[in-house]
C-alpha cells in the first residue's frame, strides 16, 4: 500500500508540474502575441520606410501543440483528471511489466541443473542452492519443494501447489488498479460531456438564443473530454492485455516446471 501511495504522490507532482508548465507557456504565448500587436500598431503610426524583407520565424506546429490546445479547450479541470488517470495507469502498467520481465528465467536450464545436482550428484543442498540463487517465481517454487524433500513426495507436492498459488497471485498484483483506471478514464470523459452539455444549455438560457455560436463552447468541452477519456482507456487496455498475456505465459511455465520437479522428486525418492 505504501508503494501505491508513493506512486500516486509522484504522479500528482508530475501532473501538477506539467499543468503549470502548460499554463506558463500559454501565458508566454499570449504575451508574445500582445507584443506583436503593439509592434504592429507602432509600425502603422510611424512613417513607412523601405527595409529589406525579414524572414518570419516558423510557427510552432505538430502533435504537441495540437494536444496542448485541445487539452486547454476541453476544460483543464476534467482534462487534468483524465491525464492523471492515464499517468497513474501507465505507472502501474510499467511496474507490472518490469516485475514480469524480472520474473522470467530459463526454466529448462533450471530444471536441468536441479536434476543434475539431485539425481546425478545426489547433492540436495546443491540443488537448493541453485534454486535459491536463481530469481523468479519458478525458482522460489523449486526451493520450497526441495526444502520438504526429506518429508516425502506428498509433502513436496502439497508445498509446491500451495506456494505456486502464492506466486501466481503475486504475478497478478496491481492488475486491479489498471482495470480501475481503464474504467475511470471514459467515465471521467462522460462526466465532462454531461458538464459540457449543461454549460451549453446555460449559455442558451443566458443568451436567449440557440444559435451555433452560443452552444459551440459547451459542445466542444463535451466532445473533447469524451475523446480524451476513450483514448486513455484504449492505451491502458493495450498495456493491460499485454500484461495478461505475460502472466499467462509465466503461469504455464510454472505449471510445466512444477510437473518436472515432481518427476525429479519421484525419481530421487525411488533411487534412495
């Protein structure tokens, strides 16, 4: 739980800084526009003097400029909530991807090393050391099973099954938070849609007119928040499906390796 609060605090600071940066840049742009307008007025009042043509600086364009503009037009309050949902969701996705990547090992080599140490050399402590020094849930299951080897094959099987369930639950830890943000992002977008529609009707009531110009502002807020919410949900859904595929692959390797371990334990017990 401490890790969750730390991630939320870090992402909140990052989001606040990003919002302040966008606001500061907008103020700088507005100041630049005002300076240009003032210069234009002064030029119009002054006598015309022939000067060499000056190349104008390129106007800032691109995806970043477009996203920033639409973010501001979509009501910064609701758009900031959607952005926070995206950042927190991506934080949990990245944490799961890193954890699952570190959980991957060469299961075939691990089985071969344990089998060689246990059956060919008869070195139980050596087999335990191999499992203990190898990272990942598969090695942890092997170690728990090998520690019960002297109690019999049945004790090893029960230990492996119980600890395998614990490791499987660790692989899925945090996925519920990702699904939360997947559902929250479009919900926040739809909430912004409702607020935008209410704003449009308020504008109509205040103006006493239903012209497109009156309702355009509220309708834009409604549509932009919905679009951003759906886009955030789609992005998180892609990462979530990838994480589920990785979990299924690791779970299958755990089950296959567990069966191999039980076979090795049975051979070791018969050999004794």
